[in-house]
């Protein structure tokens, strides 16, 4: 048995005798209290995560790693994003999303602000983020050695125009994914600059990953909601929250059932982050008909048909299978 695993066993045995709980500090300003899990379900045996880190993820559903991605890499990603916004390059399959209320772009004044680009698997520079060894070594701790990059995003949260449309409703990422098992999916989300409560940092509900997938739909917000920004219909507003304030290069890994969102950007600048959702190459697709995911399946298919003039024969599974890219190991069933 490796030394970290032996240490983990000692810690768990100690907690079995002293159920007082542990306090861990995911950010510099806040702490989350938790007791020990009955078994390790959400992390895999490895020599990278400390026993304390494994227990923290088990109980809370997220893990923040400081200064993981280099400033040089982030500056390169930013430069590529700027070229996309200026339409200097055209990336096949890339989806460019614009805020419903922001009329002024950061780079092209006569266009609405680009709030997000996603599905950049055909852009070699941006997709390089998904295969960074520093990222993948942590991803392997959660989903194993066969790693598929399934969903890619660069988020450019704009200054709020006064209608609160820069918010992202509280949601679970699994709502969008027709593949399982849920515990072999993880997101890596990296701050491209200082991210705080003023410019709309992530907010998470620790421990909510232990629940089930909730029903999602568009929230009834007076100022409108951006396309595809579904939110959990019913969650406990009294559930403890953690605001993940991060610096450039900090990366948070989180479970797809973790309820999370982000607040308004109350600054004059755009807040940037880059992320990738990974799934094990051993995952499998499911039919979401008759489930709470049926509404997102319908919406995605309508968008694909409208944009690409394809027939109804395209399935929800197909829309994901064509985007997935193997970044490590073997593609078994995805």
C-alpha cells in the first residue's frame, strides 16, 4: 500500500472514533465543515491527492487547486479568444454566444458582447487547455486514466447592463449530459484573471453532489435569461454557499451534480474563465426521453437542426459523440 493510501486509511479510522468533523479552507476567506464519508465514492486511489483533499471532495463535491495553469498558457488562450471575437479566424463547430442585454462588444464595438464560446474542440490553441498535463493528472483522480474531453467553454462574463442578465442561474451540469455514470464525469474550470464576488465568481452549494439530478428550466427573471441558461427549479435557498474567489491560473474541479452558478458582474471589465468537462472513456450514453432532461434534449436538437439544416434523425447522443475527443488513454464506449 502506498504511503498516501495508508495515511488515508489512518485518517478514516481516526474519524470513525472521533466524529467531530473536519474543517477545510477552499478559499482564503471561507471554510466548509464536513464529517467523513462512509466510503470513498467520488475519488480514485492515486498518489496525487492528499487524504485531506480526497475527503474534502467526497464531502463537498469540489476541489480548488491554486496556481495550476501558467500565466503564459492563459495569455495564449486569451489571445486566441480575442482573434475569434474579431473574426480573424473561423473555427468549425464553434458556438459563439452573445449576452441578451449587452449591446457593446469588448473587441468589436458594433457587435453584441460575446459572453461565451463553446465547442472549441477544432481550435488547436484553445483545445490545448483540455490536454494540459497539469489538468489531466488531476482529472484522472476523479474519472480514471481513459479521459474524454466532452464539453469545452471559454466564458466571458460581461459587465451587467442593469438587467442582471450576466448572472448564471444555479444549476447542475449533468442536466446537459446524456451519458453516465455520473461519478466518472468532472469539470475543470480555470480563472483567466482575478475572479471575485464583484465580477461574478462561481458560487457552489457544498455537498449538493450527493443528491439526485433536479428538474431544470429557464428561471423567470425580469431582465431575461441567456439561451441555454437553465436553472434548478427547486433547491433549498438556506443551503450553505461558498463563493469561490480565485486568481489567474487557479482551477476548481467539481462534480456534475454539484449545484452551482454565478452572480452578476458588477465591474466595468469582462470576467474570463476557461473550462472543460471530462468523462471517462468507459462511460456510456443513455436515452433521456421520459426524464427531467427531455426539455434540454428538445432544445438542443432544435438548435442543431436550425443551424446545420440536418434532419430529425440526429439524436441527442449524436450531438455529444461528434464533439467528444480522446485526450488520454482509450475510447472504450463513448
